[in-house]
C-alpha cells in the first residue's frame, strides 16, 4: 500500500495494524475516526504530514511486532473472530468492572468524586454495548455470512427486510461513535487512567481494567468500521449486480 496524505487512517491501520501505535501517540482516533484522511487530521492537530508519513513508514519497516492479517480474512472468519474475541471479552469485563466500580464508589466516592461520573458513564456503556452486540449477532453478522455463502455458491441474494446492509451498518457506526465519546470522557475524568497513589487495591484494579477495556474497544471498533463493514457493503453491491 502506498500511504499518502490522501489515505484514510482506517485503511492504513487495516493494511498494517502496527501503524496504530503512531496514531495513538498523536491522539488520532483510528477506529471511530478511521474515515478521516491523514492530511485532514494532521491539519486539525497541527502536525506535519510528511513527518507523520515518515513515522508510519518507520514502524512498518522496523517494528518487530507481529503484523496481523485481518484485512485478508473472509468476512465470515472476521465476524466469527469479533464475536468470539471482542464480544465475549466485552460481556465478561462489563460484569467485572461494574462490580468493582460499585464497590469503590461506595467506599471512596466522597474522596474521589470523579468516580461517580465514571460509574454513570460506564453503566451507560454496559447497557448500550450489550444491546449493540446482540443486534450484530442476531441481525447484521448472520446477513453478512449469508452474503458470503451466496457468493461462494453463485446464488441470488434475497434482499433483507432492512433494505440494504448499509442501514444496520450506519446504526452500528453511530453506536461506535457514541461509545468513543463516552470513553473519551472516562479517560479525561480519570486523568488518562492515572492510578491514585493513595487508592486502594480495588481502585487501582478498576482503573487498569477501564484502560484495558477502552484499548479492546478501539480494536473492536476498528475491525468493524474499517474492515468488516466496508467489505460487507462492497460484497452486497457485487451480489446485487447479479439480480
């Protein structure tokens, strides 16, 4: 891939996941903001485009980190991976973090008032993400798998009741944007997940878990917004040409 200022952040990370480290350093949102062009986001953040391109090239040429190949997987494989890895992680950690937050809010809410706001935001995430993942697992992902089979078997695709795959995808992307905004607030409230020196053991665990949750959420959203969803839209267009 020839990366230029006109390349979008999402397609760069989809091509080589190791480049995400560069965007993280510059606080560039490669998951929810993946559709932005490099030159646009550089202009917004007052960063030299050529310098950023050199940093990206350096990471791709010298990093010893494994380069993942999600962009080369079939859509069925990718949907399965997202469910088994990120959805299951999210389900498990939501329960765990809710329990820890309830405890530290009860015991330390007066000393650390930001915990009340963090708890409120995370409870919103818990409800919204649980519903979001169910919609993907029961509606969107099954249709994507159906499209894959239709292409493999040379079948005519039966139009879904929701009209086009772009409709549920638009809803999922809106949910992703909401979650990104929510976790931006959590990060600021926690001062970039700073662990208080006088915080108890559970407080420290909770902050660490919130940070890990956001990191997983970014990868989760990236795989969907920048790889799965665009390819699903293209596959549907290809199949509709047969009709």
